[in-house]
């Protein structure tokens, strides 16, 4: 059993989730509020370690207009590279750092003073194992908030159930600018993850697209 997973991102029309310099000020104000409202409706928010280091996000729902609890913050970090002063350790929200067996034991002891640790996988975090562990801890829904490398691994392993993107009317280009999905990619279009458009609407300057991921999945439908 694993949680229901929603991949969410703000991107430019050319599919970039950051500029080549790492600028991520993409979505409009209304979309940022939408994402914070969405955060309150899930049990966990998950990001890759590069996003946690580069953006140093709080991963809370502090910009939501309606009251509610913050979800559990989950960082996927094979070698426990997360800085001990990172914002994900601040505030009252619960934090989980997911690591592999390659993580340094002394660093893990320091992390355990501030957060929970889940060990899954030999060299890299085993995402199927992680999602099962999260489910066993009562986390039944997860908002996957990137970056492109983690998005690829989650999609490749068929661990995503819904994709929601806010497309901002900008084009930034750049072969080194991170795209919605990175990784090695599929060989052919036919192998690509199949989606079905569920909903689309304008929000501020952005266009919101919500897709169901098609395929055989093992999660219990909780929403
Ligand atoms: N616009 C948006 O909505 C948005 C949202 C999020 C991020 N971003 C941007 O995206 C960029 C970062 O994306 P990124 O692709 O470079 O990195 P990322 O996806 O944030 O993190 C990737 C890292 O996660 C770790 N990881 C551990 N286990 C993994 C697994 N099984 N599969 C994949 N990764 C695993 C790996 O590092 P280890 O091997 O060290 O563990 C890997 O290099 C930043 O510029 C950020 O600002 C934008």
C-alpha cells in the first residue's frame, strides 16, 4: 500500500520549472495561494534534496487563506546532505528525511534531533519502499513538489496518480534550466506516461491543467 501522489509544479510554457540561474519565481500570486491550500489537504509534501538545498523552502501552508494543519515535510536525500539549518527543520510541522544506507551515521544522529529519518535503499532512496513506509506512518496522500529529477523517478516507477501544473505565460529556454521532468527519459513517445485531462482553468495569469495518470496502480483511492 502506498499514498495517493499528486505531482504539482509551476512551469513556463516551455516546461521549465526554474531558469538557468535557478530562479523559480514562476507562478502568479493566485497560484501560490492555490498550492498552499492544496498542501493543507494532503498528509505530506515531498521534494528532492537539490530543491531543498537550492530553494531552502519551508514547505508549510502558511500562505493558505483558510485555517488548517501543515502536512508532513518529506525530503528525499540519499546521503543526508540536508543542511542542519535548513528551513524544513524550522516551525512546528513534522519533518521526515528519507535517506539510503549510504548516509553518514553521525549526520543522521544530528538530523534525528530535529526530524524523523527513514532509511530505504542501498545507494539511492528506494521510492517504493519510502512510499510504503510513509503509508505505514499514516501518510495517505502526498504532494510531490519536484524537482525534475525526483519527478522523473516517481513517474518512471509509476508512483504518481495525478499531475497538476500551472503554466505561466513565459518562455525562458536554456538547455541547463531544469524542466518539469528530467532523468534519462523514455525511448519513444509510446512509452511515455499516459494522462487524461480532468480539469483546466485560468487562475490569475496562469493556466491550470489537472491530469489523471492512466495505468494500473495499487493505491487505495482515498480522494
Ligand atoms: N517551479 C517549481 O514548481 C519547482 C518545484 C520544485 C523544484 N524546482 C526547481 O527544481 C530544481 C531542482 O531540481 P533537480 O531536478 O535538480 O533536483 P531534485 O529533483 O530536487 O533532487 C534530485 C535529487 O534527489 C535525490 N534523490 C534521492 N533518491 C532519489 C531517487 N530515487 N530518484 C531521484 N532523485 C533522488 C538525488 O540526490 P542524492 O543522490 O544526493 O540523494 C537527486 O540528485 C531547483 O532549481 C528548484 O528550484 C521548481
